[in-house]
C-alpha cells in the first residue's frame, strides 16, 4: 500500500516539476505564508515576556512541533476532506472499483508537492527553538516521538473527517473545524485555555498529546492543570487508539455508502 501511495503522488510531483519556475515560486510562497503564524507569535512577545507562563522560545517550540506534524499531514492526506465532493458528483464509485484502497487514492489525489515549503518552515522553527532552549539529549529523544505521534493523530482526524462526510455531505465547515481547527488550537500553550476545554482535548479528543503533554516533558515543566507525569508518555497509545477508531469510522462509512448510480 505504501509503495502504491508514493507512486500516485510521484505522478503529481513530476507534473508539477515540469514547470520549475512555478514550482519554486509556489513553494516559496507557501513558506512565506506559513510564516504569518510565527509573525503573530513574535508580535505577541514584542509586548510581553511570557504567554501563560511560557517564554517566546518555548511557545515557538510548541508551535513548531505541532505545525511540523500538521503540515506533513496537510501535504500528504488532507485531500480526504474532498470525499463529499466525490460523493455528490458520483465519482467516488470510480475509486471503489479500482484494486487499490479508496483511502489511498483520495489521499493522493491532487497532491501538491509545493506544500513542502510549509513543512520546511515548521521544521526550521522547531530546530531554532530546540537550539535556543538548549534541550539536552536526555529529553530530546521525545521530540521525534511527539512529531510522529502528531502525524498519526492528525492523519486519524482527517480520516474521521472523511468518514463523517459519508453522512454530512453538505457540511465541509464541520470537517474543517476538526482538522484545521485542531491545528489552530495546538499552536499555543494549553495553559491559555479554560480547564474544561483542556480536559476535553486530553481525555476525549487527544490533541494534548500532539505537543502539549510530551512538550512539557521536553521543557521539563509541570502541567499547570496538575495532570500526573505519566501522561507525558501516553501519546503513542492515544494516537493508536484514535487511529483504530478512525479506521473503523472509515470502514463503516464505505460500507454504508450508497452509489448515486451515475
């Protein structure tokens, strides 16, 4: 399946690379547009020294870790949010009759390699923050774990968003709030939010394990909400549970799909 997926996105990559100037400009533009979120953080810290008890570099670290995972998923699987368009157009049938997973085909459809600029921007912010904070190797091992955990969680969210569209075919804003809304939520320390909201994105929708809980371990910080320390290490388990639920939701959506007959 992995080989098939990369073959599909390679076709789109070759097509985009056929116009090198356009490819380069779009990549740079994506890099610059992604920098607007960082600009907002810098503006905030131009007027204060801490945000909910976190320094500028610590906030940039949390932002970089979450955004690196998110932009990777946005590049490689975000086309799942176009499921409803195919259902309404009657073109989903084409994906289902092919000897390749419909999930893979939808994820790889209209792949945009120029989004690599956004991934690079997030990686640079994360790298700068880790260097500026002087994170030691005894805690830095958690960084790749939290990024991979974030990728699994965001991929699961996009899969759930795609599955929801089998029922809510005319509510794209609902699925966008689940994916892009989640990214906006994780860009800042969770200590800026209300306790009830943080509890919800910890125990119900595990967004806290994208960067907040493991990030507290990397930064050697106590949780302002008083969660026990073992929570810092539950990210992979939370991601696995969400991924299994997402796979079940997608399977149920496909099984209950009714063709338009077109």
